[in-house]
C-alpha cells in the first residue's frame, strides 16, 4: 500500500506524469506524448460536517509495547453536502481526531509525510535542460519522515515517453521538506539543486492550527479499481492507513447530485503501539475535548482531457470542528444527529449510513 498520505491529485496528473531523462533528448527522436496543459474548470466545494463520533477504548490498562497495547475503536459519521447546481464525485477523505493543545509548532499529521505530484514542461538542473520523461505513472514510496523507500513499480500503466518533467513535493508535518525529480526512472532528491515554481499546497491542514496529540488518523480513497499495492496495512513508520473503496456498478456510488447530502462512515481500530503511535492518545481522548479535522477531494462534472488539455474541476474542502465527548463506560461519544431511539443502518460496504 502507499506508505504516506499520497494526495489524490496524483490521480488527475496520471494523464501526464513522467520521469525526467538523465540527459536532454530531442522530441523528434522518440514517440513522445505531448505535454498536457492544465486549466481550471468549475468546482463544487462540498460542505463537510461531522455529526457523530464514538471512540471506544479496548484493553485500556494493557501495557503499551511494540506488539501489544490498548486499541481505540472509532465510528465517525460525516455529513457531506453538494451545495452546487452540478453533480460531483467524492475521490478522497482525510480525517484526523486530535487534541486542542496548540503548544507545538508542527502541523496536523504529526508523524507523517504527504506528497504532491506535478509536471512542468521543462526544468534546469545542474546546468542542463530536462524536458522529456519516461513514466509508468508511479510516484516514489515515502516513509513518515519523507524519505524514499525501496519499492517495486506497481503501476499497471506501460512505461512510455512523454514531454515534460515530473516532480514530487513532499511535506513533512505540513512543511515543504523535499522535492524529488524522476531522472531516467529513478526518483532523486533535488531539493537543494533546483529552483522551480511549486504548486499551491493541497497538503491537508498545512495551514491549520497545530496539534500535539493525535487520537486516530484515517484515509479513504474511492477507486473503480483497486491499485495492485492496496493492502490496507499500515507502514511500520506511521500508523496512517489508506483504505480503498470500490466504486461503480455493483459497488459504492461515489456521485453526489446537486444539493444532495449523504452520511459517510469512517470506522476502524487504531492500535496504540510503541514507537509508531502517539501514546498520549488515550489521555487526550479521556479529556473529552478534541478537534476533528477533515479534508476531502471532490471532482465536479466537466473534468475532461481533450487535445492535450486537462480541465481540472477538483476541489479540496476542509472542516475543523471542536467537539466535546460524553463518556459512557469505555466509550466517548459526540452526537449531533441521533434521537433517543434512533441508530445508524450501514450500506453493504460500510461506507454510507442512514438514520433509522
């Protein structure tokens, strides 16, 4: 699986991503796909509202070690509304529950890194001009510190040449820390060697107030086909897990009609383990005063790829919501939707819920 919060804008760029050649090549020498221009299209910007959260501590008194310790079972419901007169699709959900303590200087994802891929028509590096790329559509596998990890290429796209140069900006704790350039099939750290215009960051909560204790982190990706490396298993360097949800005929419907609201479920078990987890999560949860952070990626109808031009209709709406949890035994609950005799009914994929 992916070992970091790889933002789903990379899926959009898969139309045009590439790997910079080790030396400049003439376009006429190769069968090269022309560079893809990106233009901004209309966006929807869905509205997010967390309406329910239940965190239950399991084996609270268990000693915390590398292999055992307490678990936090979580059940969080988001109300996502399309406020526009267009339909759109949900591509990605990033979620974190954390404390409200803002005494630290780092950003939301305390132990993680996130990459943002993009392409340029060309770039100068060490006095050479690079403008041709060799690609399979894969980005580097990166650990929680933003360092590249050895990994085989799991892309199903055949390797091919395109015009342009591919980069991956890596944010560590919300700060742009590394810039990687793919040179002749090898991702290379060019952070201090190159000067390029970086795209505006879509790193979740990079500009948000900092937090000092994370309770749970969640990442859902909605895909018509599972990536070959999708395992839903956390990398040892970070507790962050990417979960893939199949979409399309016979699977979850990821499309929102105009002015439609739907309840989306995020659930799982967060294992509190050393040294990979934030072991203060239990204390933070018991305080009852936490903040829920959510960012999604939605794509409005109208995104198209015509004549080497991509019309981008993606948006990345965010919500930060401070809530107070009420303790009920080993559970800590926030409820802004259910009545006394009401409960949730889940769809067959445990992604959407309905009040009954």
